[in-house]
C-alpha cells in the first residue's frame, strides 16, 4: 500500500464539509389537494415542456420504428439463420414481444390515477414534500436532453407517486420499466400500461431477440425524446431500506445512445423517495424471514385496504441534480472505440465501458442516498436496536432515549445526513411524536421504551414461531435504522478497523479498513476502487468531529472520541456477526456436503434453520449470538456473495445446471 | 533586393483575406457594401447583412475593433542570415529578399490566430529570407545549398493554409528561408492525345484554369481557395475541389509529380495511368505538407471545357431530409459536378447576403417563393434547409441529369428552388472569406473547419459538433450565443465531407483567440469521438498534429517518420508539420 505514503496529512484535506451540503427546501404538494377540487385537478390543462429535438409520434409509430430499426433487423436476420426459420417468422416473434412489452401511455388513464391517488394519498399521508427547485431543474433537463429518471425503490408506491408528481407539476410523463410480475394483475397491469409502464421479463439472459427488441425499444423512446425513461437502478424494491447494489443492464442501454454519438447528451436524474413509514414494513420483514413474497395479484392489492386506515406520516421526494452522461464519460471513455463497427451491430460492451457504467451506477445510487430525508425515528431505531441487542430487558428511560437521540442527531448532521429534525420543537416532543407514529413497533410503559417484542398471541405457538414474530419487529425496526447506514458506513468501517487492528499504526488500520470494506461491498454501497477515498473521507470526518487524531504514522483516539467510536463500532456489529455465522455454518457443513455440494437455493433455508437453532439454544460455539437480525435472508445472500467473491466458497456449475457450492475450509478465518 | 511578382503581393491584403480592393464595409448610411469590381457582389449593397449580424452575434456598429492599418516594420525581428548560404545563393542569381514586408507576408496562413495577431500588429517568428526560384533547376540549387549550409526551408505556394502549416517553428534556431514558388507558374506543355498538361507547381488555380481555357481545356479542380492557392500546395495537402464528382480530387488528377528533396529528385519513369509497383510513392508526396521537399512540376489530367453549365437548388423541409437525399444521390452515383447542403442557419445567412434587388418584379417573385414554401408547403422557416447544385456537361445530358436529381429530391420532400439560389450559393464561397474580416472589425471572430465521415454518422456528427461548440462557448465565458452551423459539401460512395462554421462575439473576453482555439479543439475532439476524420482536405499542419497518432496508429506514424528520416535526415524542410 504505497498509496498511503501519498496521503496528505488528514485534517488539511481540502474536502467539502458534508455539513455544508446545499439542499433545496420542500413544499407539501398535498396541501393544495386538500384545499381544492380533485376532479378539477384531474381534468386540468396539462401542457408539459417537451424535449426540444422531439419529433412527435404515436405509440403505434414507436413500435414500427423499433421493428424497422437496423439494430433489430440485424438480429432478426441472425436469429432466422441460426434457427433456420424465415425472417418473417422471427419478425412476427419480435412484434409479439413488443406487443407484450410496450406501454400505451394515455392521458385519460393518468387523469384517472391523478384523481384516485389524490384521495388515497390524502388518507394515507400527512404530506408529500417535494423540492420544487429540483422539478425546475428537471424541466430544464427535459427541454435540453433526453432524460432518464432514477428513483430509489422502497415501495410499490414509487412509480405511481413519480408519475403523480410529474403530472401535478406539468412535467412530461415518463415511460417506466416495470417487472413482468405486475402483468399478472389483469386490470391493474393494463392500467399501469396506460399510465406509461412497459413490462420486461425478469430474466431473458440468452434470448438475443428479446434483448434486441427491449433495448431498441428503450433507446428509441429515449433518443427521440418521446418521454423521460424511468427505471429503478436497484432493480427491485429494497426490503431492508438499504440501497441495493445497482443493476447495470438498463443503465448500459440508456447510456449507449450517448456513447455511440446518437444524442449529444443524456441527463440522468436521481430521485430520492423517503417514506416516514413504509407501507410494506411488516411485509418486507416477513419476506426476509423466509415467508415467500406474495404474488402480485389484484385481489391482494385490495386486501391492502386495511392499510388505508393507518397514518403513514409524510413522504419526501427529492429530485437531485441532473447528471450529464457526457460529463461522466469525459476523460473516462474513449468514444472512438465505436468508430470501426457499424453501430447497429450489437457488440458486447468492453471492459472499459462496463467499469464506466458500474462506477456511474454507484455514483447515482450514492446521489440517491445522500438526498434521502431521514426522520428522527431513524435515529431512535438505532438506539432501540442497540439497547435490545444489549439485552436491556426493562427498556430505556424516555429521557435517556431523548439524550441519545439528540447526541446522534448532532453526530449525523456532522456527517452530512439530510435529517429532518424539527429544531423548533423540544426534543422530548420530537421523540414522543416519532414513537407514536411507529406505535406498532415500540412499547412504552412507566416512562420506559423498548421494542414491542412480546406481541399478543392467540393460542399456543412454538418457540420457533415466537422467535420469528420477534424477528419481524426487529427487522421492521432495522429497516428504519438502515436508512441512515449510508451516513455512518465509512466512519463505522474505520471504527471497526481501529477496533480489530493489532496496533494503532495507520498502515495497519488502513489494511483492516480495506479488508472490512471489501468484505461488506455486497452489503453497502461502496464504490468499487474507491477504498482510498473512503478511508480519507472517514478519517476526515472522525478528525473533524474530534474523535480521532491522526499524524504521519498513527491513529489516536481522543478522550471524548470513545463514545462515538463505541457507537460506530456497534453500527456494524449485527452485520459482522451475520457474516461470522455464515462462515461458521458453511465451515461446519462443508464436511457434510463435501461430496455433493449444495445448491444455492437450498443454502439459505439451511442457514436459517441453523441460526434459529442456535438463537433458541442461546449459544453458538464460542460467541453468543446477539442479533436476531442475522436471520435476514438479505444479509445471508450478501454474505454468501462476499464469501464467493473472496474465494472462500466456490461456485461450480453442476451437470444438471445447478450451482453447487464447495467450501475451501482452509480459507476461512 | 528583388521585388517579385508585384502583381500578387501588392494587390493583396497583408492582414486579411484576398485582394486589397475587395472588402465588406458599412457605408455612411450604415448599410453593408462589398467594394471593388472583381466579384459579382462587388459594388453592391447588401441590405440584410447588418440586421443578420446584429441579431446573430448581438454585434453593434458602435463597437469597432479596427485593424492596424500598416505593417510596422520595427516590430519584425531582424533576419538571422546564414552568410555562407547567402553568398552562394547570390552567385546562382536566384532572386531573394530579406525585406520585412516580404518576410511577414510569407510567415502565415489564414488561421484565425494568425490573422488576429497581424491585425493587432503582433509579429512572431518570420522567415529570415525569401527566395524566388524560377524553375525546377533553381529549386535543385536552393535545396543543395540549404543542405550544405544547414538552412531551414519552408516551401510557400499561395499562402492559403488553415492548419498553421506556414508558421515558423519558434524553436527553430537556424536561418529560415521561405521558398516562394510563385515564379514557377507556366504550363510547360499540353498533350491533347493523352489529355494531360505538364505544369509548374507554383501556378495559382485561377491562372491554371484561365490558361487552359484558352486552349479549350480545364482541370476541373476548383477548391474554394482556387483564386490564390497553388498546384504545389494542392499536392502537398491532398486538396479537394468542388467539382470532384466529375473531375476527382487532386490524387485522381495527378499523373506525374516531380519533387526536389534533400536526397535528390523523386519522380516516376513513365506516365502510365496506373501502376502496380509497390506502394504508390506519389502518396508519400501528396499530403507531405512541405516536410519532405518542394513539388516543382506536375503532370495533370485535363478535360475539354464543358459545353454547358447549370446551377440549381432544392429546398428541403429539414436537414435530415436533405442528408437522406444526398445519401440517395450518392447511392445512385448520380451526383452532379457539385452538390452541397446548407443547414438552416446557413440558409438564413445566405439569405442575409442577398444583394439589393434592382426590380420590384424580382422582389415580388422572391416574396411569392417564400410564401409558397413556408405557407403553402408548410415548411418551417426555422428548420428548412437548401441544397445547391451545379451540373456540367453537354446540354442534353445535363438536363437529363438534372431531372434525375430533382426526382430523387422530390422523394425526400425537396422542392426545386431555382438557378439563382444555386448560383448565389457558389458565388458566396468566394466572398465568404472576406466576411470574416468584416466580423473582426466588430468584435466577431470565427473560422471554418472540415471533416469527413461515413454516411450513417453525418447527422450525429453535425448535431453533436454544433451543440458542443455552443456548450463550450458558454463554458468558456463567451457572453453571446455563437453561430454554429454546418454544411455537407461533398458526397462519396461511403460517406461525406462536412464543413462547420463557427463564430462568436468576443466582447468581454480578455483572450478571445485562446477561447476560440479551445472551442475549436473541443469541436475536433467531438468529431473524432463520433467517428469523423481529422481532416478531409485542409491537412494537419501544426494545428492538428497532436491527433495524428490516434488517427493513423503508432505504426502508421513510424512509417511516415522513417520516410522523413530517410528523405530529410537533417530536417532541412523543417516546418514541423504533420509529425
């Protein structure tokens, strides 16, 4: 790590102080809805600003353009040669794919949604707050370049909400990439289609034709400025409220027209949607515990009606700075690499392009994270979960909780969190109102607060069921804590590194920082190849806040730094334990499964069983298993991915196409 | 000292384009006017120009930036003379001069920064001596002496370079001698059996055509600079002419070349029309940009003068349709002698340059045409664009050809827009260079640059480069929106040549030329990133040589380098172009 030699003396780093981050103000868009007619609103005159280079075209013309494109034509010829069928047949197949996929955006449907959603939103939410300056920037962006909208994904609500906002503010309605699973809901699926959704199969790996139709469809809508294209970088809803590792397929597709010179630029607009209370709160927790995801069905949606009677607080939607693909690519991508092959011939993206798209994706997800509004409850969740893990049975006194929350408030602000803590209200009131909004998760008795783990139950239940019920509450609560993990992750990695390093030598701490960061790179959004920057950033924050002193060689903890470090270390604890359990389990069973291996699908339930057993018996080898959170399948999947990536576990394609796992016992530990 | 070719240098501007008597100016009434008698536009009032200039650039007649009127000889560095060389040169009797004006005149081409500096009276490194060889043998003597005395030679033809090719390398410490070929301007013979002419390389385009015309022939090679550029210069830069569709570019026209190099004279032993004798050595010469030697004599193809010429023009609803039409014309290989497509901004510009019409009838007719196109046909005046055409050949064939082209155009929504518009389009080619000087009198600087690309990239490059120019101007602090426009000027089987014109009002900028250069640099990067070439016919010079390696690969560079090392090991031809 000779790199360390070039570190400037930390503290003199001319880094922008995260506390000084400039963010726009919010306006509540529901306020007007509460004061004027929803019907008139739904029927209002809608004349959005359009892309300046737009040649208007109908939905049917779009399809024709796709089917007649050189790109698709090339693939059709190829496929017809390979399969020995006529190109007319393949074209028919392509048309069918397109039919299944295509959106049919219709203003009348959007108006219907505008009306209905107004009613629903007003019942569910106290406010929907939008940064209007962000919308002005978006309008400008839409006028100048093709736009891609990239909202965070925490709820089914997200894309309806997006279209609702854009309609309200007279902005161009987007076309939205949606998973095929929605199509199962007959009526709703069609309605979504008419409000701009287009449907893509979840997996179509080897299907050349499908890929060609799909990518050409998206590109044509984007290039022509037909509508902003919206999709979720994370691919699916995050059940944990942590941002998911971005998926690159669609981002690659939408960047392609710029890279190949077909448009001057493309604006990528990250949008951060934060819910004070997530509609799917308990649903996600159950899913993470192995209750399979309910198939999206229309009737299921109606069952959600009971949701309507509850208070879900407020939503904050922040439209971030548009990111120009051109400036991202500047001095990173040599665009002339596309000069020598006709652009309609599909080519596998080069390493250079892949790593560029990957880095851009991480950057965009971080931009989403940074503008995610955090509510005081998020901080309370930190405290309550830590107390729970410490097994403080009688709960925390309200005063103490408030004190800790205020301490955490100040810390998170110093780290640049976008915290909405009403400073004009006494902290104790802020805390109690937060607790009351989330009354399903906490119990307050005699001035003491703890998580509502002991639920009322009907009839006898097994200890295993009881454990899972507890886990639901804990994972629900953790999903709020997780919203702020991105604020603390770098300092927390440094704190844990200091904790585990054998000495306080900077080099050694960097090494263990680097190891931890690498291990957790499936768990958190840590940009690939940015270890040094992350280390610097963490050092900068901890030095600035007086937690550490760093000189040429050593890292020293200050007198008042211990509290912060203890907190930061505990942030990573549940994850560290989760990864340890994973390794132990893998190690133990490697003997059993050594000859046959184990399929990936079998692995998660097996691990879950293993953990439940140990949580119930209360012991796990040498260390106590304190965190019920380790039951989360998300954690287990990430841990497995990390083990595979680090070479501790090997993935081998079996003869029947299963993926088998072989464990290199020697590598673990 | 010898005053050479009084005819040329004396009637030319020393710090601007073309003839001293021809220039745009605003008269006392504030109307634009083109002076002189040389061009069709000469002596005419151009009523629309002022408004166009004011609205396009936010220029203002009150804000003037006049040029230094005369050359201040004291600003010119005294010459570094190689006495031994000079002594032997004198004994040959070849005329020479170290007069400041002669040296400054040959120290530059017509890049913006070169002219801008002259207007401000700033003179950099200039040649120390000018020599005027009269024939091939004179050149042989000069080159021998230069080698013997280690003098740097820079060949000079018409001085119309736009690639910094004529700039003296500031780091050159040897005496620099400008080798002016203008006295070598004779047609040595015409061979009517083979339709070739053997010509001295210093001859200027318009003289060559005029002299050949007297015998009923032409070369048909008409680059936009043909009034001033020389045959040797065309060969050295791989020039392209407007009518290349009939006559070909310079590489198609040349049958034989004689060049004097430090190693001796290079030429082929026969005049066969095509040979398979290894790589064609002519291709080391063509495009060598004065780095290998001096081209002294060239045998060129000639053609009987065309019986009939007809101009034409077509209006398209938008640029995309226009390009699609040109592509189809190229596909059917039926391009007229010249076909060019201007974008909307250039169409408006061309419109602004219409001279005052003499009769009410003409102006009524113009109004009618405009009404027909915009109202009746529904063309958006802010999107439509125009193609100009020139047909040549025997009358019957021309008319047939014309019909074929108009039929194709109609398929792309094109409407025939008359001979006048076409003819004016080509006439403007020759006066447009004068217009830059007018702009420079009023805080407006600009230039054109060109590239070539495959057909499928034409629209993308035009759009992206124009947008890049606008964006870079904004980023670099230009206070007013720039003019950023383009036209397709040549069609080929596999692609096209595109010209970009770019100009802006530089009020409020402390170093406008630097800003201009940064923007042009960015525009070139954009061209290359989108699959355009480094140059179609202007050449590389010193302006674009930073991109040579990526353009032709390291091995390609090595090949050129090894030729240079063999032919000119002591870098006598030390203009440092290209490599």
